C-alpha cells in the first residue's frame, strides 16, 4: 500500500496564476528561460531557473540558488504567491489536443521511494540530481511535482471527477495550447475517501521527475547528516498521480555533440555494419514523432538526422534478450553509442544530450542545422505496460527512456518542507 498526504500549498494569488505559471525548469535552456522571463517578469522560471538571470555565472554557483530563494521569499512578501491556510488535496486537470488528463496533486513519502513501494524505472543523471538537491534544500520546498502512475482504479477516477464539479481554484492556458485547471479538495470527508482509496494501491510508478524524487530523498539525508531535526513534512515530496490510462508516452530524443573521428557520411557507412540504414524522406517536421516504415518482431528502429538528411536505422536483437536489453534505447547504447563513439556513460557523458519527445521534429533539425549538435536521434515511444513490468521486476531503464504527457506547469503548487 502507499500513503498520500494533503499539504498547505503555496500558490499564485487570485488572478496571478496565468502570469506565474511556467514550463518545467528542465524543458528549456537558460537562454530560452531568459527570453520567457523578459516577456513575463512574474514567470516562475525566475525561481526554478534563476541561472537564466545570471548569464555570466556558473549555473551551479551558490548565488544562483540564493537568488531563487530570495525571489521566492519576495514573491510571498509581495503577495504574488500565498500559502493556503490548511492542508488540502488538489485535482490537476489538463486538456490538450482534444484529450483530458486528470490526476491528484498530493504528497507521497520519500521513505516509500526508498523501500520500493514507489517504483523507479530510470537512473538519474549526476549533475541534474545534484542541482535539484541543492535547489530543494536552499528553497526548503518542492517547486515542481513528481509525476506518478498507478493501475486503473474506478473508485479513484470517480472521486477525482466528483472533485472537479465545482469552480476551479486556478485556470491557466499554456503556450502549447493546453489548459491547466486546479481544483482544491478541502472537505475532510473527501480527503479521507481519497486517502482510503489510495491505501488499496500496492505501488506507484514514477513517470516523470526521477531527479526531483531522488533529490528530495537526498535533502532529508543531508539535513540529518548536518545534525538537523527533520520534521515529518520534510519526508514528503509533492507529486501528481495519474492512472495509467491518463498519460501518453513519447520517445526521448538523443543529441550528439560529436561523431568522434567520423564524418557524417563515414558514420553512416560504419553503422551499416550493424544496422540496415536507409534514407528517410517521410518526415513531418511539425510532428512529435516519426512513424517507421519497417515493422517486425525483435526489430529495433531509430531515426538519425545528420548532414541535413534523415535515415531510418533498424537493428535485429535476440528474442532471448531481457526486457531492458531489448529496449530501443538499450540497443542504441550497446550497439551504436558504445562501440562507435565510446559513449559508455549515458548518465554523465557531455557528448550525449537529450531532448524531450513532446516537441516537434523540427526542433531536432534546428539544433543540428545550427551547428550546436552534429547529429540527432529520434526514438520510438515505450509502452507504459513495459515500464510497469520493468519496474515490478526491480529493473532500471537507461536514462531518459521515456517522456510522459501531460507535462505539468510549475509555480501553480509548491510544497514547503518545514
């Protein structure tokens, strides 16, 4: 069973949500964040990405985190942000491209993450984990939610739907056209009913926010090591929990800063030793994914963009391979990135970068055509049931194996650790 907890959220003051709401900190670069803040001086990116306000400073310098904290505290003093008077649950509803996603914003227990009741399926990247650990510690807050999944449950679905019958606490339109609504659940009977319903759920699965969850665990450990008394609230981490059928999975693209000793054409030639590589012209730059032309059991496909051209690459993998070894991202890592480019550490090698799947294919092309990267690799999505199966087996997928939708906005709900 898992435990969920209401919390007294820090949120935008009435009428301020549209200005405060921001994309998650990790889907934009510092330059992109700086442009957003210039257009909207109240954007929560001032707090989640304060490095954008200090362009000539190391993004991991102490003063960056101190600036985040100062802006947050000032926003509370100026009543741009306010704190709810008592703990509550919050229903988070997103409508995008004709589909509605409904989840519960609450806190979950970091101790259940450590015990395995909250399943992880990916390893974190060292630099990103350390960044969020320091950010949470200095802020004394979870400023962005961990997105979690559970198996379908009709009782929970009914309770969440009932909670959205009244007026929304906040309603925000995002730049991508999605509409985000927050509904407060303050009634003690409704809070108890949701808590009881979730107590029948055996496990939760992290869909998005592995770094945020692990960083929250790190903060409690560091505070204990410093001799601090750690109150119960500090063991709680803010999340939004969705049923398995309330999310959509995209592939997670790879970007390469170098091809080592290869030119684009010699790299294509070398790849043909292990894969079938064919020119691919059927790419819609406005689409979020590439539909492969080839299909078949044990056939693993990715699409490579370099030197202004797309290629479809397919590799055969043994039917006896484990679930993890048979993932497209594992096949790419083991059969291409390691042997050809000597990228052995997918968590820390700076030559390998990532771009989330809910962005048009043209974003990959622009990054390569501009010279920022030499090649891009578009991946196919992983089925959510495969994610559950790997997590249930205690397996760990390679970093950035999945990109889940919906992406939630930052700044609408913040959880204080003390």
